[in-house]
C-alpha cells in the first residue's frame, strides 16, 4: 500500500480537506434511527434467550464486547422487536458518553439496541468501516459537542445527527483508509485479548494462592474455611498499622503527591504522581514500603505499594506492615482479594460518600503463610502484574499510533494511493 502527502486542499465549513473530497451531511448518506428502552418493570437477563440487547456499556474499541451483552426475555422482545440493529449498520451512542461509534459483530446481527444509541442504516456512497472510523475521530467531535442538548444527561437528538457534516473521499479511498486502520485495530484487539486472559489468570491464581498456598497437602478447618496446616489466621490490624503522620504541603511542588486519581483499579504499583503545588490542606505522609488503600466506596479495589517518600490524599489509608511477620508485598495482594473487598464494602458507612475505615478493615481475617511462602506467592503474582503492565503499555502505544493515523488519513493530510 502506497502513501503520499497531500498539498492541494479546499477550505470547507468544517476544515480544510483535499479538493477531490466532498463534504456531506450524515443524513445525505444514511438514515438515522433510534433504539428502544426496556419498559419499566421488565429486566434484562444474563442467560442466552436468543434476543441479545446491546447497551452503550457494551460498546468497546469500535465493536461490541460480546462477553458483556445481556438478553431480553421473549415477552419483552416481542414489545420492542422493531428496534434492532444489523451488522450492515453503524452504531453511535447518543446519551451519557456521546459519540462512541462502531460496527455490530455478525453473531449479534439483529440484536435489539438501547435507546441511548442510534443506528446509521441504508448507507449509500460510504463504506461502513470508514464511517465508523470517521465518527470516532476528532473531525466530527466538536460538532457533536455543540449539538448536545442541555440537561442532567447529555443527549444528541437524532435529527441533529443527520446534520453532522463529514468529509467523504471516493469509495475506493474509503476502503483503503479503513483497511489501514483495521490492521491497527486488529493488533489492539489481540493485545486486549492477552490482557483479558492475563487478568482472568491473575484473578484465579490469587484466589488459589491466597487460600491454598503452594504445594500443600494437609489442610485444617478454620473460621475462614480450610487453610494449609502451617498457616495462621490473623487480623489485618495485627499485621500492619495505620500511619497517621500529617504533613503540611509546601506549595512549591517539593513533595510527590498521590490521590485516588493516580491509582488504577487492580494495580499494585503507582503509575503516575502529582505534586503539592495546588494542595492547600494537610495530608498524610507515606514512606517506602507503605501501602496506600482507597477507603471510598467506588475505590475499594485501589491498593498500591509505594517505593518513595511523599504525601497522599486523606481519601487513602496509609498502612505499614509488621515486616517481621508479614511482607508488605504480600499484604497488598490480600487487599486486592475478593474476600477483603467484600468485607470493605460491607463496612462502609455514610450516605453521600460511603467509606470504610481503618477500624473496620483492621478486623478482616485472612490466612498468613510463613515468610518464605509469602515471598514466593508475591513473586508469582508480581510477575503476572508486570506482564499486565507491559501489555497495557503496548495497547496504549498502539492506540497512540491509531490516533496519529486517523489524524492524517481521515483529514487527507496523507493519502492512500488508489490503483
């Protein structure tokens, strides 16, 4: 496939594009039709009924995450059976997260579509793959934001979608552009699958290692279930303490700052930092080998091990391990276990911002292996975490490549030569 730089542009109401491209309204090349909500009192189900129902949360990477799709009961489907989407159509979200566009996989052809999305059907003079890519680009983004209705939930009316202006190269060039971007999409999909499989492996392995350990054959009954004979049942509060030292930020950016926004769910290491430049109130101090744990209800799966000195938000608990009995790198996995998260959720209090507390989570009981086994378990899980980090980094790199290609190809700055 050959590429060339374009120099001959024409000025249009939505920007400069190659002179041989047309600028058209979306309504000129497609019909826009809405989906349908499930009536009040009728529910979606997880088991297959033959009537899949696609929601905005199922939209992912320009397609649909089949593993998350829910289903309609036959009697519910009968009431909204006319609001379906074909694999020949393009979807676009019109409420909540506005502007997510993509294609329906063949196995979901004929599925019902949520009222929070629309379908672009009866396409003419446009390839569906090209249109999906274009709608996910920056080209129509500003127009969409300007057309969103005012209200508690952002919404893009169907008639406004029809008025969106888009650039349109020839059908042959559309196909070539979609082909190039499709190669990158395929690479992203493959990395995504590796991430998904590794996360499933990590979850299963954590459950196995934190309850059965490594190589044990003899188990005992305890208040938390069967555990290896050599393990002790301990409370979290006996294995670590809360560090409550307060520091007043200097306002000069001298301290590394960690807030909830710097911690990714499920990660055990911090991926980014802030500074204390804009922090005015006193915050907690943390030191190397401390564990930071998010105590607010939506963030109870945020626990990281830090490797430097700094300050953190008061929405985080700072925990320091009793290292003569419990390794901090082992305890951070305990805080990520499903049993601990259930305990944390059950102990949250408050209405506006439910949160747990050190007093509450310190009572959590878990199986504690001897130090050498703690170290081996931590090393195994850390290896999986590093693999996840590398794969997520590769995915981010590919997404940057795709964004760069979209900016060049979908604006005509770089052209794909058509034979």
